């Protein structure tokens, strides 16, 4: 047991952070490719680094902090699948040239030989493939992005169009891939992005509290604000361990397909989803408040982060649904045994019991 | 990053678990003895329990063997704690000895003090109380007035302490007293070992809101103690206490997380029996489960950092905020679930009556929530220093 970042992970963090810093304009693909980031989750046999979600979390957290995540989460997650299925694409994958886009919300159902469903996609033209979960999350389908009619949605983020896509395709035409736990993995990386974005909001806040003076002193000298800052610090530390534990638990279940580890990984994602999206949003809201009027302007950098946090967070399901799922797991493991309500995030192995984990 | 335990560690966990299953006192119910008995009978049972725990090798896990400890690592310490918590084993009534005195002595005590006092704490030969707070020095501990004056090779102590938990049965006290009036208040304090049987000490009980005799006032009138009872260098008592406490904030009562989880489980079992858990309540309980899990992740992180030799600093204050709040949430949930049965003469009601009233103190003692937030804001986040003590 060693639940802390390794030296290698620390180094990865600093090089990724430096890359994002240099490239605030968002054209960091070449630099990221040089670091091997696009091959982070690609098997070594395919020329990748063969690393795990713990490392991917580091990358997405830094991307979230820099406000540059875009479609990086799903692109990293699908890289190995594409490199394996289409070997001639392998080089492009590693260079960051094979981008995929996963919907913010929505899945497809399979019935009567067709795949159907309505999904909401941000950056619809940012990738060559749209990747959507099918039914119970054991399978995904890769759809060529160019093929669909897009219906507009309200713009939450200034730089990103969101569109509705009505999918209705014959199963025979679709490229279906078994990729168990894709939804959970994507959730982990999106929560890592939320963590980075929330951290940045907090950094801006603490900076502003030291810098802005009113009544002849830094506003941060007021205990009312200090205590808000201290509570926010606690929330951020909670966010951090929730995301990192979910990633570590998922990696552990991948290494060893053991029932207890799989159950722990499922529960860790529920914990994360019950806590992270709402709390990240609260941290962003607090940041606006701590800035006074300037925090509410379109131009101040907070705006971009707040919108991103709201957008991503609302797409991750209601906190109460995730809390109910946790309740079910907990009560089922108690002596009396609870009455289950169906939970959205199914265990990888059908195993579902509460351990000390 | 690795969250799994080795087969040896898992085997150790099993071993602790089965020892506990066989050895837990059967009439102990977290609400005390059931059927209820006198406080003295409870005390005796608890002392006996701690002796048996030590005899079986399950206390002082990460303390050095030379001083009676088990010499095992921090992960094993975590494992034992988690099993104690999950089994709802009785809590120590020598927490001051275990969490404050032994760590302070191990870090700044003389070799003689280490060899004498640390094993005696483990064997429950000595139980300790902590004489820090005074009527006018609570959060602002540096304004204590109790003085230790040198007289030949002795120290003469005069003053008054308050809220001194366990002083009514402890045979030793770790005392914070002023030893130097000529330096800043923080610098002129020292720590002493005082035997409670020393002439000039008077203990007056204060009854805790939970109904138990928990804390006391302690009066010191010309109490004479030997020079060898000073702990650490003269005038550095504050620094020592703060440093050790910071470290301890991250490592003591690691069992809390598992224990709170068991409390929640007992409540859920009760509610399921009564069959009245609506969706709103389920979601609330699920939210607490999430926070309990996060609390465990923090434990794992701190234990990992300690294992790799990292220094734990003031950031550990957030743990105090986290657990005290979370426990009060569970206690409030108990009120809601027990409802009109809160006054039932049943083990579960008695248990949660105790937990509810006791947990109210948890955001006050060991540095109130406000003090923890000040520490985080000023020392960790670097915000400007605010309150200063006015008028010395
Ligand atoms: C159950 C229990 C057991 C205890 N056992 C012991 C023991 O064994 N030995 C011992 O020495 N002491 C013990 N204490 C005392 C404990 O350490 C003090 O109660 C604590 O330090 C608070 O001091 P106080 O009670 O004087 O409250 P005060 O310091 O007067 O605080 C009153 C309120 O004011 C707030 N406050 C104080 N200063 C500030 C500030 N600067 N900014 C914002 N808010 C502030 C506090 O948070 C609190 O809400 C115990 C206390 C309890 C409740």
C-alpha cells in the first residue's frame, strides 16, 4: 500500500504542466506527443507507455488547471483500442492525430438490429470518431463523426459548441468494441479535470485575497474569508483523494481481476461521483464570491473555469443518484440487507458488496 | 500509487480480526456496559481490556521495541486500528498517555524517561491526564498562568487547570506551566510530569453533558516536584506540544474512520428493521458513506507519507475539521432515525445518546474548528495573520 504519487508521476506532472503553460493557446499536441502523452494508456506492444489511470489523472488534472482539456480524456482512453483495431493508425494515434469525442451525456440502446439514442456532444467536429457507450457500459460504439446531423444546443462554454445528435444506425454498420468500464473510466478522467479546474479557481482566490485591499488591509486578513478559504482547502483535499483513489482502485482491478478489488473500484467511482462534481462547483462558486464584482465578469479568467466545471459536472449525473447507489451498497452489506434500487454504475464482475475499502 | 495490501498484511488483518472476535468483552456495547453498571465497573473493564490488548501484542504497534512497543510499521498500525474500529472495540481511557505523553517523551524525553514511562503506559500501570487548559486560557493556550518556580533542585507549582479529562482516576499528569516571565508568552512555557498523589493537588469533578464524570478542575498549591520531571528543554513546552500534536493529528485514532462506519451501519440496521428509510434519508446516508470513504483515503495517504519518511505538518488540521464534522453528522442522523425512541432503555439508544452528547465536544477540544481553520488559513495557505492576543 502506497497511496501517494511516485517520483515518476511527480515528474510527469511537472512536464505536462510546463507544456500546458507554454501553450496557453491550446496547440500543445506536438509537445504532448513528444512527452508520449497520447500513448500513455497504449500498450507497450503498440508503442505506447502502457501506464494506468493514475497517470492519466495527472495529465487531465493539469489540463483542467490550464483550461485546455478539450477531448483529451476520451482520446487517451480510446487510443489503445484504435491502435489495436486499426494498426495502420497506430502512428497517428501516438502523435495525437486520432482524436475521438465522447458525448457529455447519453448512451445508445441496442434493439432490433439497430443502435438508437440521443446524445449531447461538445466539440462535435474535434474528433474523427464519436465514441458512445451502449446499453450497460460493457460495449462502446465508434461512429464516424462526419456522418451525423447536428442540432444546436445552448452554449455553456464560450469556445465550444454543444450539439444534439440523434443516432439511429444498423448494428451491422457500426464498429462495436467491448470496453468494459468505459463510462467509469471516463468519469474518473473528467473528475480529474474538475479537480484541476477547481484547484485553479482556488489558486486565483487565495491570490486575490492577498492582493485586494479594503478597509486598509488585504481582504484575506478577515477571519470570515479565511475560514471560507480553510474549508475550501479541505474540500479540495477531499476532491484530490477521491479522484486519485478511484483511479488507483481502477488500476488495481485491472492488474488483478479479483472480486474484492473490482467491487472496491466500483464503489470508489460512486464515492467520487457523489462528491466531486458538486464540490468542484461549490469551490468555483466560492471563488466568484471571494472576488467580488470582478469575479462575475465575462473577461476575468474565472468565467472559463466556472462554465467548464458547471458543464462537465452537470453531465455526470445527479449527486443524489450516486448517493443512493452508495446507500444501496452499504445497506446490502449490513446485517439486515437493504432493498436495492437499480444503480447506474454496474459492477465489472457483477460483484457487489461493501468491503472496508 | 498502489492501494492494495500485501498477502502478509492481509493475513495480519485476519489475525487481528479473529483475535478481536474471540476476545472482545461480551457485555460492552459502545453505550457502555449493558445492562448498565457503575462508572467504576466500566473503568475497570476498560483497564483490563487495554491490558489484554497489549498482552496480545496489539497496542503500541509502531512504537520501538526498546520501549515496549511492537516495532511494526505504520501500515500495520493502520490495520490494527481499522480492525479495532470495525469491531467497535472499547476506546482507550488512557488516550492522553498514548496520544500525547508517549509521543512527546519518545520525541524529546530523556532515555530514562522513555524506558520508564512508555512501557508503563502500554501496560496500563500508569494512566495520564493533561493539564493544559485553564479558566482563562482555552483556545489561547499561551495565556496560561500556572507557574513553575525553581527552588533548589525542585520545582514549585501553583495554579489551576480545568477540563482535565480523566484526572479523577489518572495517576500522572502532563502539565504545561509557565517557567519564564521574561520572554514572549509562547516561549516561556515548559512541560512537566506530575504524580497526581503529590501533596497540594486537589481534583474537583465536573460532570460532562453526556452524564458521565469525564473532566475536572485541578488545583495546584505549592506542589513540589523533582527536576527530573521536566520534559524536553526548559521553556520549549509550547513548541514541543505543537510539533508533536501536529504529527499526532494525522496518526492517532486511525480507528475512528472504521468506528464511525460501524456506527452508521448500526443506524442503518436499526432503520431497516423499523422499515422507515425514505429516499431523502437514503441519499443523506449515501452522502455520509462517501465522506467516510474519503476520510479513509486520507488515512491511507497520511500513512503512506509517513511510511516514506515525509514530515506531516499543519495541513493535518483539515483532518480534525473533517472527522469532527462527520461524526456530528452521524450523531444528528441518529437523532432523526431514533426519533421518539431516543430515550428508549435499549443498547442502541444508549449508545447514540452517548455519541450525540459526546460528539458535541469534538469541534471544541484539541483545537476548536475555528482554531484549525486559522491554522490552515495562516500557516498552510499563507493568508495574513489576523487576531493577535490583545493586552498582555
Ligand atoms: C470534552 C472535553 C475534554 C477536554 N479535555 C481536556 C484535557 O484533558 N486537558 C486540557 O488541558 N483541556 C481539555 N479540554 C479543553 C479544551 O482544550 C478547550 O475547551 C478548548 O481549547 C477551547 O477552550 P475554551 O473551552 O476555553 O473555549 P474558548 O477558547 O473560550 O472558545 C469559545 C468559542 O470561541 C471560539 N474562539 C476562540 N478563539 C477564537 C479565535 N481566535 N477565532 C475564532 N473563534 C475563536 C472557539 O472556537 C469556541 O467556539 C477539553 C475540552 C472538552 C470539551
